[in-house]
């Protein structure tokens, strides 16, 4: 689907620095547990390490919590120094995976890879680096079906975001489609007031959590400055069934989708557009790294960084989705 057909009207507003980053998260393996960080290096593909790996089935198709909710229980650990901007792994650097009933798995971050073809993540198909027989066996045993752990093949592959929404060649690895997801704490707080049982932020798997704005204010953010870095709001994030997976038990439920359908559906937010039965929560964004004056050293976001809104839509119905 292309971008919204209405002609948007913009308001310019430099938000108070009371809006700030209060959470930074990276998810090295798609659909497995994230890592909460005090700071993270920016790359054109997202935070460093974010969705560089994906578990695939016997046909090479990505496995996610939509069909394999047990992935929610896979803990991922990286060396602390991995989040220093210019750190490079050695043959002694490992990602460590833990899951219920499984012995820890160590995945070397610097090795010679075998290439496996026909890996599919949504619309994208290409080659990836195979993490080897031990990792394949570990995930096969855990998911009780043939599986592989693969890493994005940066040597030969490119995965562009949807050009209908973003000009230029913005790229991502194995995310659903865009390198960053931004949410506000106020949006979650407002939602939790409507739920019988409050849910934590990890149901929505954001990369950047902000605080100090009105609930769902991020819907309207078009041009965003975080610290000294320029970001573009791309589209409202349409939510799948993953937020209904309890991240502590890997059990599906009906919330928050049931409530979001009443207050955050396309029918409510964008009544003149398509996709009325989708629900939206959060804003997908990209870093304007090609136009950034913040190149070279210091390309790092950290907790407490101020957030400014330089341009925003007048209403959610005008935002792309």
C-alpha cells in the first residue's frame, strides 16, 4: 500500500526538552528478548546489533512470535563493550542465548560464515550467514521443529525500506520493515488505564521510549530531533498479534488488541483511509544519516537525551500508516 493520499498539513513546533529518552532497546535476534541499554550506537540500519539475526524454519522463512511464541523466552546477552561505538568483536567475543530447559548457547560474533540462500523475511528474499550446526540444533530442539539461526549477510545483501514511505535508500536488517520504533510512556499509561490488567512496554518491543509528552503524541511527529540527530517519522506502526503474547509466559491472550481495536483502529484514527481493521500503536522512524551533520564519532543515543519536534501532522488521519 502506498502513502496516504490526502495532502498533509504540517505544524512546526520545537518541543520542550522535558520530552526525553527514558528507554533504549535492541533486539539482536528477531522476536527474541530485547536488551535494555543506557546508550546505543546509531547505524543507518537501526541500533547496532538490532535484528541482525533471525531464526528460520526448514523452508528458510523467518520464525516470529506470531507463530512461535516461545521465542519470547529466549534471552540474549552481548558483551557490555559491544555497545561502545567503535568496538569490534574478536574470535573470543560471543552472543549468549538462554531459554527454559536449554543449556546456554554461545554464538561467536567474529567467524568465517557459510552462506545459506533463499532466506525470506516478509517481502525480502536473499542469502544470509549460517550460524552453524550447534545453533541449528539448539533452536530445533527448543522449537521442536527443524530450524536455523542466520545472520544478515552484510557482504552481499541490501534490504531497503518501502520507498512509498521514505525517500532515498534507507535500509534495515531483519526488522519488520523499518530501523526504529518509537513509543511514549504516556501512550502505554493511557492504554493501561483502559485494560483490566496493565501490561508492560515489552509487549510492544520499541527501540526508543520517550517520556514527557501527551498520550499518543508520537502519532503526529514528522521531523524529530533527538539530541543532535535528525529523524523522520515514517508511518504509524500497525500492530500484529505479537503484543498479545505475554513475554514472561509465551502465552497468547486477547489484550491489548481487543481494547486497541476500540480506541486505536484505522476506523477510529483514519476513517477516510483504508485498513480500518488494523490497530496502531507507536511511530516507525528512520535516522536521516545521509543529511546529518552528526557524522563520525559520537553517533550514540543515550538515556536522558532531549527530544524536539520540528514538524508534525495536524492529525493522525493525515499521518501515513
